C-alpha cells in the first residue's frame, strides 16, 4: 500500500511540475493555476495515505509537503475570491511557506 502511494505521489508530482512549467511558459494564467490547485488536491490525498503508514521518514516529509500545500491553497483561494479571475488572467502570489524540495526528494 505504501509503495503504491509513493508511486502515485511521484506521478502526481511529475504532473504538477509539468503543469507548473506550462503555467510559467503561458503567462502564469488562472487556467494553469486551476490545474495546479487540482493537482495539489490529489497530492494531499496521497500524502494522507502515506502518513497513515507511520514510516517516520515518510511521515515527516509528508507533513512538510502538506503544510506547504495547505498554506498555498489558502492563499490561492484568497486571491481567487479577491480577483475573480478569468482563465487568461494572470494569477500570481508569493507563497508564505516555501516549497520543501528536500521533502520531495525523500520519495525519489
């Protein structure tokens, strides 16, 4: 179960990186920001499964990633409500919680 969750997390993370590159390449638009948000929801679900494994190194890394994603989502929602963007509108904010790259590496 844990191995399947880690494989799933790697796939979702890879997809997220690809979406993020499109986001950057195509003007940081709301269209791609919505895809990133959806990708992060998938990632959160898998991270919760990994936490249930109680494997210490994975639990710590998962918690760091969850903390970042939840903070990011909170800011995302605030900006979305405030700006009510269309798909082609720029959608940018600086995350309060930096992306924990070292946590992602634990799963590789």
